[in-house]
C-alpha cells in the first residue's frame, strides 16, 4: 500500500469525527446555507425544531447512560425489583413528550403556511413591494428541464436564470413520470406531475450559481438531471432576455413533441429558444391528460450505453 | 413479590397446572373468530376499492351521458339485487335448519341459495356482455376501470361462494354434521351475507350514485 | 383482452426466451455460479447424510409453530445476506461513480453498474430488507414465542401457519429467481407511478416485484389472522388481558396493524396489475387515471407497515430489559397503551410520505401534527425502559447489549423521524438521503432487537446458549459499521444529496461516500464474526446446554417448560396467577416443571399440502410474470383443487400418548439436573 493509501485509510477510519467537525464548518451543506427568502425561513424553523428536540433527546440519552451505570450489577445503586409504578414518573414521561410535541406542532403548522409553495406567507409583504413577479413555466421531460418564460416568450433547457430580489412563480408539469424540483439553497422540493400542474415560489437574495436537481426517481437519466441555476441582477436579467430572444430556435407544439422524446443529458447541452409558442404549457398538460405518452424504449433503460451512442448519432443528425 | 401482580400463594390449594387435555378448546368459536378476521381483511380490500372509486369518480365526466346511462342500469342492478338477497335468505333458512339438525333442510336451503347465486352471476355477466358489446370496457378510462373492477371482484366472490356451497353439499352428504362441516357452514353464512352487504354498497354508491354523476 | 406488449410473445413460452438469462453480465454470472455451488453443496449434504426424508418429515411438512418459526427466521436470515450484498453493491457504486471523470467498468459509464442494474439492486435491497428479511424474522420470532408465552400448545390454525410461511418463501423465491431469469423492478422498493406502468417499465422487472410483493402480503395477512386468533382464543387459564406478557401485547397490536393494512397493499398492487395486464387506467397520467391514488393506497399500508415492524421490536426490548435489569418492567399498563396508541396513530399519518405533492397547507399541517403525535407514545416507551433499569441490577450480557443499542438507535431515528414530520423541513430533504438515514436508524434498531431476541430466546428453542466472545465482536463491529455508514449519510442529507443516484454528479460528496465504504468494510468484518459466533456456538453446543431458565431472571411462561421446548410445549397447561407468572412462581417457591402422571396430548398432524400450495403459487406467479397464460391457469386450477381436496381430509390430528410424553419429560429430566431449573 502506498503512503498516500495508508494516510487515506487512517483518514477514513477517523472519518465520522472529522466529517462532523467539517459539518460544523458548513462547507457545501446546501440545506444549511440558505440564500433565498423561502429557504432562509425554512432554515430558521429547522434550527428551532432541532434545538427543541435536542433539549429533550440529549438529557434522555444522558439519563439512560446514567441509569445503566448507576444500576449496573455490582454497582452501588439500590435494588428494588418490585418497583414498577409511580404516578409522578408516569405523569412526567407522558407530559414531557406531550408538551414537546405540542410546541413542535405549533411551529410546524406555522412553518407550513410560511413556505407554502403556492402562496408562501414568508413572501407576502415582499410580493407587494417588489411589484410584478416573474412567471416561469417548467416542463420536465425524460430527462431534461425546459424552462419557459411566458412573459418573455423565451425558453431555456437545463439552465435557469433568475433575477435577484424578484419573486418567481413557477408552474410545473411533466410529460412522462413524476419528478421533484428542488434548488436546495433557494427552495425545497415540489413534485412535478404528468397531466397536472403544481406550483412553486421563490425569491433569490444574492447573485450566484446554484444547483438544482430532480429528486424523484424517473429512470435511467435521473442522475444527470441537474440544472444550473444562475441568479443575476435585474439589469443583467433583462440583458439575458434580450440576448435569448435573438436566438434562432423556435419552440412550437410540434417541436416540443420531438424535444420530449427520451434524452439523457449526459452532455448537459444548454439550449435556448428565442421564441416559444404561447400556451405550450397548457398544451402539454392537456395532451398528457388525454393519454399522450412518450414511452421509454426498453433498450434505453436496459442497455443505456448502447442507447447513448444512438442518441449521439441522432443529435448529430439534428433529430433533437 | 411483584407489586402489581395479584394473587398470593395459598399452599396446597393453588392450582399450578391444568390437568386434562386443553387442546380441546372451543373449536367452533376459534374457527369462526378467525373467519371474522378474514372477513375484516376482505372488508378492507373493498374499502380500498371504494376509496379508489371515490377518487376516480372525479373523472367520470370523461364518459358521455349515454355511456353512463348504459353502465348505470339501475333496473338491471335492482333485479340482480333481488336475486342475491333471495339467495342469502335461502341460505338463512338453511342455517335455521342446521339449528334443528335437519340435513335435508340444510341441503334444500343451500341448493336454492346456490341456484339463485348462479342466477345473479348470469345476470351480471349478461350485463357485462351487453356493455362490452357496445364498446364500453374497463380500458376506456379510469372511472370505468374501477366500476368494472368492483363489480367483477364481487362476482368472483359469488363464484367462490358457489363452489363452496357445492363442497359443503358433498361434505354434508358424506360426514353429516361433524364439527368441521358445521363451522364451515357457519363461516359460509358469514361470507354469503357479507357479499350481500357489499352488494348494497355497490348498488348505492356505484349504481345509484352513478346515475347522478 | 390482454394488453398489447412491445416485445415478442408466444403462447407456449409467453415472454420467456433465452435472452431472459443474463449470461452477458459477469456479476450475475458470478452470483449464479455461487448460488449453484451453494445449492449443490446443500443438495449433496442432504443426499450424503440421507437427510431428505428427515427434512421432509420433520421440517418441510411440519405444522409445529416452533419449527415454522425457525424456518421463517432462516428465510429471513438468508434474505438478510442477499439484501446486504445489494447494499455492498450500492455503496461501492456510489463511492466509485463520483464526478464526470470517474472511471466506468463492465459497460457502465461510471462505476461498474449501469443505471438499469443498480436500479434493480436498490429496489431489491429495499423490498428484501423490509418484506423478506425483517418481516420473516419478526413473524418467525412471534410464531415461536407467542404460543409459549400464553401457555398454548400451538397456534390457533397450525395448517394456516404453515401455509403462510410457504407463501412467503415462494415470494422470496421469486425475488431470487429474478436474478437469473429476467430482471427485477428498477425504480425503488415502493413503486413509482406512472413509472411502473408499461410505457416506462416495459420489462418483466415490475411484474416480479409486484407478484413477489403480493404473494408475501397474502402470507403475512394469513399469519396475522392466526396470531390474533391465537392470542384471543388460546390463552392459558388465568391469563387475563392484563396478565399477558408484554411481547404478546406487542404481537397483538402489530398483527392488528397487519390485518387491517396489508389488504390495502394488495389492492394498490392489484390495480397496478390490472393496468399492466389489461390496460386499465387506474394510475396512468392520462385517460382519467390518478397516479396519486397509488401513493395514497400504498402508504396507507406503508406507514402502518413500518410500525408493524417496530412494535414487535419494542416488545422484544421490553422482554430483554427487565430480565437483564432483574426487575419488573416499569409502567406495564403504559407500555400497553403506548403500543396501541402507536398502532392507532400509524393509520392517520401516511401523507407524510408525500408532503411535497402540493397538498393544501391545511392538509400537510394535519398530517404533520398526527405524525408528531407518534412521538409521544414512542418517547414514553424510551422513558419506561430507562426507569426499568433504574433501581435494577443491570447485566450487560449480549441480549441486553443489543437492546441498549436499539434504545440509542431509537433516539437518533426518532429524532430524525420527528424532523421529517416537520413538513416545512421535509420539503428540503424528502427524496434525499437524510430520509434514508432516518429509516435505516429505525430498521437497524429493529435488526438490533432481533439479534438481541435471538440471543435471548435461542437457548429456549435449541437447548443451548450461544457463546459470548465472538458475539461481542460481532456486536461491536455492527456498532462501528453503523456509525461509519450513517453519520456521513446524515451529513450528506444536509448537503442536499438525493436518493437512488447511479452516478453522483458532485465531487464534494466523494469523501463522505468513501467513508461510508469504510463502514461497509466494518459490516463485512462483522459478518465474519457473525459466522464465527455461529460456528463456535454450534461446536460447543453440548458444553453450553442449559435448563428451563438459562438466564435465571426471566419472568414469563415460555421459561416454564424444558429447553428445547418439546413438540407439545407444555406437558400440562399452566395456570396463570400473576403478570410475570414465572417470576411469581420463583418467588413463591413453586418453580418446578410439571412432572407427575402424564396424559395423552392431541396435536395436529404434519401435512405436505402447504408446501404444495406454496410451490403452486410460485408457478402461478411465474406464469403471470412471463405471461404464460396456460401455466398460470393450470396452477390456479390446481390450487383450487388442492384446497378442496384437503378440505375433505378427516384425520388431521394425531395423539402423543402419555407414555411418549413421560418418556420425553423423563429424558429431559435426566439430562438436566435440578440446578438448571433456574
Ligand atoms: C417517531 C416516529 C417516526 C416518525 C415521526 C417518522 C416520520 C417519518 C416521515 C415524516 C417520513 C417521510 C419522509 C420523507 O419521505 O420525506 C418517514 C419515512 C420513513 N420512515 Fe419514519 N418515522 C418514524 C418512525 C419510523 C419507524 C419506526 C420506521 C420503521 C420501522 C420508519 C421507517 C420509515 C421508512 C422506511 C421511511 C421511508 C420510506 C421510503 O421513502 O422509502 N419510521 N418517516
Ligand atoms: Cu411513515
């Protein structure tokens, strides 16, 4: 074994401890580094929730260790083999969880309304101040993200650009199976369901690059279904919109039918459409509701590598 | 001694062991109790089906008025109801005869119940044939899927019940009223009545309510 | 009538063809060879020792609740190994396939498993661990212990008991078969709709998953009917409800859950089956189907199911902790109430498995609160165990060590569960590995209780104690493995890592994934110690023989008969006077076993019908999976026929004569001097 190997092994052996320390320094722990209004509220409640529970759990753990030690056989503890009931203790052991759960429930309900994806309480006052929210329609295919900006009549694939400080309203649907939309540092998960429309709301507070995922299992391309989310100033956003509107591709209902064919985004090819047929989102929801499917060929799941080569060839031939 | 435990020992008079064969416990009671538990699982199956019906009924509107009218033929269902209820009644008479220990009484009641059950089945399958003939099939949409599934699942129970009746007739003929035969007859009654009860639910929630959707 | 399929089909072989055999996949070929070697060795051993007739007579056809229980446990153990092998594959894949520059082997782009393959692996892992490892182990132990604890000679329906086992075994067989013939579902153990519909999962994998699941559900439901009827109807005289041992209470509450929830699972799967076979539209996205219906039906079973698993584990802890604290259980009544509270509440929480499905905030609030309510009785249980040790004399023998581990795992798992229940937070990590870490804490707690229970009750069933030295090594390496795998997993949860990745896109997760691999190495070492533990125990079995009450401080009826327990359990049925009857008898100086004049005992006779029905159901499902209609029809007809024919059987009982009983009891007495009587 090489020296590096040995060092690596030692590191790995002590790892949980190191990782915990590392965890405290918060590097890359997206859920603990919120950078959007909604995710910050979530994080606030997360702290409360965990704090209150630790207040109960840690003493309980200590109590049990103490009891085991104090009353170990041969130890100094008194021995009362028949002692099995005490109204006082019963009251305490029911009372403590009862009160804790009461408090947590109260907080939980409050938090649910605060971060309600459809109408988050946390954004209520900002919404009024920030003026018109940005609308984004999200259509998930197997296995790509199409972000449509209906107000701007543009669309972007696997790349989401958002202005800072503006509430964003998403409408989401899927062409095939259930997906789950999340940008950990900005907003939590919402299911993306074929034949239905769900909503999500967020507001970014800083410019930056974030990762977004699909979280629910959707088949062979799932692992590659992450999308880059870029937050920019309002001015930059306007520039980006202008630039995109000049792009040549056109997303029509017919083009969409081709686009929605299964495609694994291993190459993460970003794509933009300078024009989008209006009502595309509703068209897709309606099509799926009336039974349209874009089936996954068996070959695609069962022998993905072969399929990838074919896909590559098709891309060259301009089939997508 | 353990604080919450009760009895103090009374030397000499405390019975520690039960002499005698305790395996001779209440066989009938145990068997019927178990069957009740089984019926409960079947009830849960139906409950889940009805829940699915409740959900999918929201999409009933995918069907045209005429299709719905063809499916929810309440008069036909009413005739089916009468047949099934009469069958249950006949089986009830068989049970009265069982109390009296009359083999022929049980046999006659069972045969009548069996025949009426088959009549019910015939009517249901006729109904299905008529609908399939018109192209109204479970594959049409979610709402029809659940409607057909409920009705067919119930009909499967009636088939099982019919086979069971035949088996009981044979066993009664061979063994008379042994405890095995008796508990099976009693369980069959539970089973048969239960199918009637379920049919009431189907009639009310599917046929009658289907009419108003 | 049947739905039109993508691939080839013919009336004789259905979809089955030579292509179904995955001979091009070296991993599966290796597994296959391994399985063949094991099978040949087993068959060879049976032939060599001429054990065939013995196995058939004494085991395969048995209706004895203890032997059935032992077979359940063996089945669970075998499947536990299979599930563990799956886990190893998942962890190695995720440790290798990190980042775009990671290498790919065996035809995979990254790592050594294709998405299709690893999908099958974790689907099988989840299903096996929940349904074919934990469930049989728990059911097996309940099967063995409950009749003993209530002073009965057998279950209420011994024949049904065997049938339940063989259906479960057949289902497990289907899962194993899918390794070598065809493939398994590849979406996740609980099924995804509409992903499991034909357009997206056209192969036989989902059908294997569906029928194995369905068959095991039937088996478990039958088992629950049996256990409930046994507890309600077969208790020894004097055993009032509030004198029932706590493990029996746990079994009762858990089987009430099974009885009421498994039928819902059957429906959720059956509707999927109708979609896949007949082309109905229950769960399709279009045509008036409703895919959320599946989630609801499935989790209406799924959540009660997790409590179905954990209540017996709680029951085991409640038996072990008093014995090794040399003290009565604290708060018996509270424990009973808490068990039923957990069972009851578990019915009203299922929506927490899909908080992210955009339900109204009021709906999410409701289920968030009900879910948290479960924390109350669970917390009460923890406190009661602590107060059982309080003022006791705690002995850290192996069963107790496992129980203590379970207690700590419960603290971690319960806390993370409560964090999941906080819906607003759950939005952040639902479908992430935080949830995975949560339920593994819970499931490992169950595993720990099972190991503790096996250590505890093993001498009762087999007449000798398991050795302690290797057992302790096994224990400590399990602890190490658990820490090394799941601490990183919790942290990864906070990084937002999602579940079921065949390829991990972000390299900053790599260190955590590698550390988890070290944890897996600890688990592997633990496995070696497990076998050493087993081997040494078997080797020293004569030296380690024990009497009726090997731990000396046990409290319930099961310790009031010989070890190993004779076929008829009790020569006389005991009369019950107190809650901890055996402890009560020991205190009052009447702790002798029945040993006077004996009587004839009626016991049910062995029968091969359950094995046959199990085999036929296996064939039936196999035919359905491959759409070989004639085969399914024929086996279904045979099933019906066999059931009818069996119902005509007249002599299903046999008598163990007083003389035989006296002989057995005498032999036991000779072997065991009075010292072994506790
Ligand atoms: C205090 C008690 C518990 C609470 C509050 C709780 C809460 C939850 C919640 C809210 C989820 C859903 C998380 C999500 O998918 O986003 C969950 C998942 C799960 N829990 Fe628990 N739980 C508890 C106990 C248990 C027990 C006792 C078990 C098992 C024996 C268990 C096993 C599971 C499993 C298997 C899943 C996830 C299934 C899956 O997605 O594959 N939980 N739990
Ligand atoms: Cu749950």
